[in-house]
């Protein structure tokens, strides 16, 4: 009975119900939009930062993390790499040798970082070929190296010059070699730009006397949220004693600080939004009550029980909220789907730089289902709390006053 | 006449008026706090790196930038720095002598950058004294004190008062070694400060390299509300031969991140603003539609439609005028409170606390933002009333009277 009454009440005054519906519906749209842009940009921040160097996670020898020397290496097989590449969500797997050398040309020498890579695989993480400014890119079988622009300026070398490199190899063996510069790369990261030398993996293995060993395997994912899943699968592939899996949380501790700060500030922004939409909803609820004072008064005067009237009104608001939330979800679904596929582009002076990192300068939206659920729930709760206002009014009012005021 | 009726109408139905005033107050408050918080976030986010390490602007000899050779000092560096200190928008400027070298303890050795600093001005520019976690800021040790980062101290396994040896090339290219004693240990979230720098007194290092009074770097900290580029331009127009760069050029990654953040925050503000417009329009719509009976009555007794229309609009303006100062005051009070006390982000994220970061943001707002926001919100309210007012005058008086 009451339910039917509540339902009819909603449709009796369509205009009023429609306004209430839209205020609830749009509250859901705004809340999901806000949450989506915050989640999306957080994921993007992580996805972008790991592309600067580390990848989403790395496989290393457990001892390597404590002591980064060439002695703590892991054995490398193509089979393992291939298996990891085939895991869903993995976009790049790059076997690396990271070490140092003293690099000289003529009478100038400098300590530099050496990165042994498979160029085709590494390109998907560091985007090396886009960083090339002179000469050509190395391939897996070349004998030469590509060096960072800043380093080439310091050493006063050009493409075609031969570098003398001296370092320490596996178990203290002497490492020395001559390498022809095939190309020059411009790294945006100043430290890399001053020190980096990239050479094919085979050459690095020969130089450091490493046979088929590596210092790390860097892995890049389609998206950060796949990390726990992929990590688990990788742990199943590699044996526990010889390998350890280290995620960006440990590789780039600064990023956690950034991410956490962003997360915390986005919470404050969403609280501000809640207060705005909450007040908007309260406004419509309050008006709705004021508008219906006369109606309430008459109902009470002809003998409707207060409790019953309250239950009817409460049900009405609950019904309106549910419909509003569902409509809001549908609309935000459409909107987010659009923005998810068409992120807001930020035409900016950093475009070139962003390009050399292989990242996108745009505002991304997230489509995680949890956003819809939590925000719909939040708005529903706000509506629920606000619905006590008309109940209190009905509780206090007397028929005579109410009829007159209406 | 209409003014009077409108004013009386506002106070006749208090409940309704209070709702509209309330949404205007909340709107102004939300926008003010949101913008202030956003500003605080932008500044606070960069603050650690800019304030303690890079500074807003750095000046070098262009040759020095290439290979950090100590021969390439800034001509008359000290004089230039003291001139810069008098410029508008400059909070501080300090000079440094920068020498690449090696630090060794009995246990280990490590490559570092030796930074000869001007104690008083370095404290103003990078607040180096505030990040000393153990020991003192160059005090308590008479001869050759040095400050090192916590990670470096750990690597070298040295403590306060331990002896370390710094090795470097002097101005003639001779390798020189000198004994220093650790006066203090500094701690920061910046990797370079923790691991790469050894801070010494400028006069000590200058004496050791044999270049008295010469400096390699001038670091400038500016007022956060002041454009760095203006100071860079001013410098280059007065002194040629040196290279002046803002942190955007020195740390482009940071600049890129900052730009992405600010645009994201603008998107967030747009969402809040649209939500606000919706709230106000909805409330206004309800407020006018509720009065159909009353408005019908007015028209039935012969009030001109145009007059009714303007009456509704003027009422809205009145509501705005009453609501705006309240909203402004609450907004100002919130910002003022947090500018003094800061917003502690760790309250909103368990993670931050767990990692032991102190992340306190200090929101601030320019005066003109207050004005823009207030005018914007009142205009929004009036626009919100346009449609319902138009709807009202299209009423047929008889029908309107019949409506509940």
C-alpha cells in the first residue's frame, strides 16, 4: 500500500521529481568523473615514471639489490624471457646488464654508466630510437655503442670515434675494450644524459666476462593495476632461490611519496565536491518539503498517521535516490567511456620531451568498476542522510500551521 | 518599488532564502578552499626539491655547466649575488663553490660533489640548517667542518665528529687531500642531498683549491607568487656571459610533472564548479516553481510580467549579496587557518605516515581570486534564476492559482 502511494506521489508531480532526480543523478556523474580522473592520472603517473628507466618491476638476483655488483647476476635463458613475454598484460621484457666503466677518448676520461641491452626489446621501455640525434641505432648484433649527448660533449667525441673502456668484470676479471660510437642519444634525464653508454647485450656480456648472465630483467606492463597479477605469474616461472622480483615501489621510492601525496590531496578534493553536491541535494530536498507542507497538513488533518506519512515520504526519497543513482551511473558510464577513449589532450611545450620519453601528455580517465560502485554508494548515503530532514519536519509540524503555510 | 517588494520577498520566506544563500555560501567556500589548496599543492609538491636542492634559479658560467671544471667561475659572483638580493621577488641568493671529488672514511670511499657554501645565505636559500638531523649546522668544529647526507654517512659508516678525507683537484690540476670533521648529518627526501653532496664552508674549500673569492654557482630562491622568468630575463639583460636557468630548465622532468598536475587540478576544479552550477540552478528552479501560486496571484491582480521577471532576478541578486560576504568570510577564515597551520596530508593517507614523510601543505590565495570567485558565483546564481523566472511569467494566472 505505502509503496504504491510513494510510487504515485513521485509521478504526481513530475516536474519536482525530475529536479530531485537530476540533482541526485548529476551528483553521481560528478563524483564518478572526479574519482575517475584522479585514479586515471595516478595510474598514468606511475606508468609514465616507470618508463623513465626501471619498468614496472624487475627480476634480479636476490643479492643484487643489497650489493649492486656484477658478481650478483642471474642466469639468462631465452625461454624464461619468452615465457614472461607471453603473460597477458606484459608489453615489454628487457634483459639488461647494468654496470660502470671508466671511458676515455684521447686524454679525457669519465666514469660512465654502461647499459647492455637487446635494442629491439629495450626500445619498448626506454624508447631509445626516438632519442637518437646523430648516427644510427645499434642492433642486437652490432659491435658498437650509442652514447648520451652530454657524455659525448664531455669527451669531445663524434659518431665513428672509438672509445676506450676499462672496468672490472665477473669475479674481479679485467674488463677492457674498444668500442666504436655508432650513434648519439639525447636523454632528458640529466644524469643519464651525462653518463649513459648503451651497448648490445652480447657485447656487454663479452666485455664483463658474463657468458649468458644478466644483472636484471626489466618488465613493463600495459597498466600498473596488472602488477600483482603479473608478479604472481612471474614468480611461478622463475625459481625462488635464484631470482627475486622487485616492483617499482622499491625501485623508485620517490614515486610512492608522489603517489601518496596525490592520493591524499585527491581525497580532500573529493570531500570538497561532496560538500558541494550534498548541499545541492539538500537544497532540492528542503524545497520539496516546503512545497508540500500544505499537502502534509491536509493528510495529517484527515487522519493519516504521522508514522505512516513519514514512511511514505522516506520510501519516496529512497525510490527517487535509487532511480537517480541508476540514471547517474548510466550517464557517467557513457561519459567516462568517451573520456576513457578520448583522454583530454594537453597541447603543451613539453610535447617534444614527452615524446622522447614515449609518454602521453594528456589527462587520462580510469574505468575501474570500483569507482562506479563506491561513488554511487557515497551519493546514495548522502541522499539517505539528507532524507531525514523531511521526516523531522513531518514529525514537528501541526496540521493547522502546515495548511496555512502552504 | 520592485526593489522593495523583492527585498521583502527575500525575508518573507526565510527557509527558502536560507537555502539559496546557503548554496551560494557553500559555493564560494568550496571554490576558495579548492583553489587555495590547489595552489598549496603545486607549491608544496615542488617545495622539497626546489627549496632544499635546486632552488628557483641557478646561475653558472656556461663553460662550467659542460664539464664542472673549477676554472670556470662566475666573474664577480659575490657582487652579483648581493645585487640580486635587493631585487623585487627575490627571497634570497647564495653563492657556492662546486668541486667534484671523493670523500673517504677509513672504511670506504665515494664520489661526491663538494659544495662550498656561504653559511648565512645558504640557510636562507635552501634552509640547509633546517634539515640537519644529527649534529649541528657547521658549529662545534673549528677546523674544516663538513655536513654530509644521512645515506652517505651510512655508506661511509661515519658519525658526527668522525674524520673524513676529501680528495679533489686544485686550480692547478694538482690532486689535493684535506682532512675534514663531520659537523652534522642532513636528511632529506632528495637523493642528491642524501648521497651526493658534502657541504663545507666556502672559505675552506676556496683556500684549498687556491681560488680565493671565486664562486661557480649562484642559487636564487624567489617568492612563490613571482615569475622566475622575469628575474632570469633581468639577470641576462644586465650581466652577459653567464647562463641563468630556472628550475624548469634544470629539472625538466619536474616541470613536466608539475604541468600535468596543474592541468589535472584544473579539471578537478571544473568538475566542482559545474557541480556547483547544477546545485544552484536546481535550488533556484525549485525556489521559483514553489511560488507559482504566489506569482500567479500577483499577475492575476495585475502585476506586469516584465516586473515579475525582474522581481525574481533582483531577489536572486539580493540573495547573492547577502550570501557572498558570509561565503567570503568563511572561505577566508578556512584558508587563513590552514595557511598558518598547514593541511597535514598524512591524515588522509595511511601510506604517507607509514613511510614517515611529513607532507604538510600550506594553501594560499591571491586577493583577486576572492573577487573573481565571488562575482562568478553571484552571476551563476542569477543565470540559474533566468530560466525559472522566464518559466514563471509564461504562467497562466488561473492555472497557477489552481496548482498546489
